[in-house]
């Protein structure tokens, strides 16, 4: 099987189920952004991070492939059986957040992203996740979308924020508080 089919040369692509849509459609933008996030999580995983975080990120990457396939499917025409998201997937994120929070200092201020390359990459992933979530919310206004997708993306961005704080601690980086400038 060749990687190229030439079917997309006219700016159209097929959803699972065969429906042809413009490559600029909101559904394509949704699962493309989820794919971007998944790739970015791979970049984070490729750094020298702890084994537990690597294991969690691998599980999340698997779930993002599932979520992406759900978004890539025409909900009205696809007959293909796709793997589902489960409420337990969201519970996993919540448990991991709670576990990391136990060893982190209490949040008393907003923090400026940065401090270490891994921390910065994790903040970028959080931003990509939020963008994907906004796109999914937009798609939900006009098309059927499993509501677990929205919940998962929302919780995942929380997880990535807490993970960035954990990495700040792991790498002995400094959390720099945001002090709003109130006078010119």
C-alpha cells in the first residue's frame, strides 16, 4: 500500500464512513489539532523525565488516538466499530492530578510558563490541548460529538498544567509568579 493516494490533491479528504469534506472543515481542524497535541506529547516523552510520567503520557497518547478516530468519523455514515473513550479515562487523569498535587506547593499565584525546556514544552502542550478543546466545543454546536471528548480534553489540560508544575519541581526550576503591572 502506498502512503499517497492523490485523493486529497483537490483539498478534500474522507472521514471514516466515506464522507468527503474540505480539509479546512471544523471536524478536520479538531482531529488535526488532537494529532498535533499527540505529537507534542511524544516530544515531551522523549526528554529525560521520570518513568511514571512516561507511562502516563503513553496512555494519554493512546486515548488521543482513540479520541481522534472518533472525531475523524462521520457520525451518520460510519459503520466501523471504533474504540470508545471511557469515564475511567477521565478518572485516570483526575487521579494522576491528585497524586502529583500531593507533593507540590500550594498554588498562590499564576505562574509564567518556562523555567526548563520540559516545563516549557508541557505548557505549549497545554495550550494546544486548550485549542483542541475550543474546536471540539465549536464542533459540538453543529454536529454530534461524544461529550466525553470535551470532558477528557478539559481534564487533560488540567493534567498538563499540574504536570508542568511537577516537572518544575523535578528539574529544580523556579516557578516565577505573575505580578500584574498595575501602573505605567
